[in-house]
C-alpha cells in the first residue's frame, strides 16, 4: 500500500465564517507485504481518519492511495470490489461491528456469501473453521454476540475480517477496550495469523506498549501529520522528534535499567481547524527556536529508513 500526500479536510463554519478541520494533512506512508505498520498518536491526531481513508470509508480531499500499484481513485468497479475484499478492518468495539440478531456463524459467513458467492452451507462450514482458527470452539457458531465476552467478540470480528483472505487488515484501537491480559492474547493471535498468511497490518492505537509489541515499523502522528517514522527498534530506541520523545517518555520502559526522563509538554494539542504556522508542534516544543514558528520543517531521512520533520535533527 502506497499513500501519497493524503489530506482530509472537514469543512466547518463558525460564526458565519467557513473553515476546515485539517484532520489529515499531507500524509505519505507505505505498507509492505507481511509487515505491520503501527500508527500512534494522541486522540484527535488523525490516525483513525487515515485508517478510514485507506479503507475508503471516507473520500480524501487530496492525495493518492495505491494498492499493488493501482490507484484506488482510478479503479474500475471490478477492481474496487477486489480492493474491498483485500482490505478488511477490525475496530475498537466488537459488539458494534457484529449484528446482534445474527448468530456468530452467520455473521462470519455473510461476507463470504455476499462477496464471494459461496453457498450458505459452504460459508457456514468455513465459518466453523475460522472460529477454530481464532481460538474458539466450532460449536459456538450458533450463539449470538451478547453471549460472548469482549475478547471473544473481538476474536469473532477477526474471524469475520479474515474470512475473505484479505491482504491488508486495518485494526483501529482493536484491543483498546479489552483487559490487559486479553489484549495480549488478541495481539498474539494477530501475530500468528500474520505468520500464516503474510497479511499486512495497519495497527492504529494510542497504546504505545501494544504498538511496540506488534509493529515492524511505526509512524507517529501529531495534528494530522506524520512527524516521525522508523523501524520499531530505531523509533523506540532512538526517537528523534521532540514530540515522539515526549510521547515515549510517558510510558514505562520494559527494561528497568533504562530510564527515560519524563518530558511534560506545555499546553494542549492545538485545534486542527487552526493549526499553528511553521512547525505545528512549535507552541509545545521544549526545543522550539524562532524559525520554528515560521518555517515548516521538511520530512526527511535522518537515519537509515528513519524519517522525521524537525529543524534541529
Ligand atoms: Fe520543535 Fe522546532 Fe523541531 Fe518543531 S522544528 S519539533 S518546534 S525544534
Ligand atoms: Mg481514533
């Protein structure tokens, strides 16, 4: 997946004046086969909007998304149907994504009937196999979503999402509503499924520990932009951007001998309808210089495969 210059501006009007919320502002990223790209950032940074744009649940204001070399804006109906099959999603609330009046077997079978033209019997048969694959008993297929725990429902949502053998799965806060021990189980399940099928993941979360565990590469978003991206080891080991450093300083390190100094940022995240000029992080940056308020730093390579946008790097 190749995303270039992606923008999503939501029009607003305030006191008769028209403006826009720049939810996503010039985002470029790649996701390679079989890898997991983690997207992190605080709530409202635009990471979910990026996920929704990739899934075509939203139309971009500008920019291109290519999948296997084909631009999705230029796809034929047939290619789009294939794209919708190849890209699946798992969201935070598994209960909301499952129809309460459908047995879980039917819920998992449905996409295979609708999108692949499988017969009901065949699809239900495959749903049983999928339930087993995600660690549930085949016999639970007759039960309804309310009869399961949150973790089990997320397993069901995953079974449904992988039923069409997607190439890429977008997981948006997919484990955030679950207990920590269940989060680990679901993350491990996603890892096993990836090993088997070479699916790619875009794993969107505000939870840095989970992202660190699951990702190969990580992109950090702030105010609609990616401010830093690198291989996981480089990003967590040698974060370059002042925002990334502040964000990481708030999570406990797994290695007790390694301690990061806690960096507390001043102020709040600015309103995306009125982002600061220059470097969007400058009002809160502990290292800001005068030019930071005027010149927007370029997003450039600061180490092998490591990109960041800051004048001081
Ligand atoms: Fe901070 Fe300036 Fe770097 Fe922006 S460009 S992150 S304000 S030092
Ligand atoms: Mg979100």
